[in-house]
C-alpha cells in the first residue's frame, strides 16, 4: 500500500501502511533533538513506543521520552509539563504518539511557545468554554509538532483545535487557531488492527457525528457538498454494520476509516458550513469527564433521540429540512443503520453506567449553560432544557 502525501494548508499529511518510515526524515529536516510525548498505557501495553524510539535513534536523532498517565493526558498540567520539557531541552521537534488527548496536550504545549498566556490556569478556569489563539500562525513554524495517532477517529492529528481540561474531573474547553494544527501527521491504519470491536464502533460513532452533527445544523451549504458529506455518512453507517456483525475490518477498510476521519475534519464543508457546532457537541464535551464515557459512547447514547427531536421540529438541536436533505442524498435504510450502530455502543456503555439523579442532570445542565451559553442552541434550551434533554436521552 502506498503512502500518499497530501497537504491541509501548510500541514503535511502522510497516510498509509507504516508511514513511520518517513518520521526520521521529517524530524531531521527540522532538528536533531526530538521529544517523544506518549502515554504510559501505550508504552506498557504495545510495542509502538519502543519501535518509534528505535526508529528515531537509528535515524541518529537525540530522543527523549515523556510518558503521561491516561489521567494526565488532555489536561492543562500535562501541557505545562510538555512545554517545560521542550524549553528545558531545547527540543525544536515534538512527536506526539497516542490518542487524541496526547496529541491535544502536545498541541497546546507547542502553541504556548508563541503565546505563553495559554498556560495560565486562570484563563482555563474562566466561564467560557471557547478560547481563541490571539495571534494564530501557520502550522509550519518551530517548535514543530509531528502527530502519530494510534487510535482512529479523533482527527486530532489534522484539526486546528484542541480540547483541554484543567483536571481529570473538570469539563473540557475548546481552543482554536491554525497554530494548533500539527506540522505533519503520519497516519498508519495498522495501529487499529488490534483494537477491539467495541473500540472500533466507538471510533466510527465519533467520526460519524463529526460530519452528521454539523450537517444537521448548518444554514449554509451546497448541493455538491451535501451529496459528498451524505455519502460519507452512508459509508460510515455501512462500516458500522460490518463491525456490528463482528466482522473485522480489512486493511483497506481501516485505511478508509482513516481517510474519512481526515476528510470529515478538513473537507470543503468545514469552510462553508455555518453554523457548524451542534448543541450536542457542547453537551458531550462537558459530560465526558462527568460520566467517564467517551465521546463516541455519548454520541451513541444520544443520537437516536436527537434525530427524533429534530424530526419533531426541535430547532435548537438541528433542522428538519436538513434531516430531509440527508434522507434525499442517502439510500433507504441509512438512518436505521445509524441507529443500529448506536445501539451496539449503548448496550456496552450502559453495562458500566448508572442511572443519574435529577440533581445530577440539573447540575450538568447548569454547567453546560455556563460554559457554552453564547451558543444560540444552548441559550435557547437553557439549563432546564438541557437537563430535560439528558433525561429524555436516558441518563
């Protein structure tokens, strides 16, 4: 399988089997000193970290490893630690090997080299959930960041955004700006070959909602973009059916999931669709740390109910006209396959979750309202409406 190279703005994206062979050269072009950021679970449970270190060392690169605990990844304190290590060792290249939280941590640490205020705890503890870089630069500026994702679906390796929390139990904030996009992304679908069925279904749900959520809320689109993005939705639902039937994804299908993950985060619709942030995105990023569920699990839990409410005319969640557009551009049965995909994740997640009290749902509603109150849909629902939505979803 070839390793096609593409560009997202200034970013180099290499996708295919063992693109790690390009890692040494990409680093050498920028520095002889590399900080490899990963997580302890990946370091102990897989050969990925050891093999990457060997590859970098064999390429005559001075390599230092910083392994974060799963609880640390995606937090402000972890980003402060990565930033300090980069400054202290003079590393001009950081390689982030891991899932979305590891990559987002490195993205914040790298951006802070240009905007140190980003590491101020007070900035992240303010009420708003959305933070913008003040002086965004192109992504190809030092210190350089090369993202090597080991889990499909998050698209953190190509997105100009990062979700960060001030602590393991605190709600996530969203940071946006072009400097956050890594200098390069090396995407190897074979990393997903050992993932469990539930992990794959979880990832497919995350990719699915990344395009389906904005599709249903945008006021501006085109027939061509609707056709292309609806095709992605239909394809993801089909891949979900294969996974739901316990049939392992082939190498070609794993590659296609990686391609769809990149496309849903960087395609032409990203620049055209407006608005593009659904209410549920705000809610789920608040609930991730509250419930211990992943974004894919939360989406699966909510999506069938969200589609019902949109069809009933709940405009704060999406447009019934856009739902009709989706039906028009997809084959009969696509929405049913989406429901089946969600049910697989819901059944698994519900075994490890408990029924929430009305007090908890009310508190979550207030927290979403405080963080994302500038979002028109969140403002329209209010804290009470969000709590009612969570109750109807089944929390």
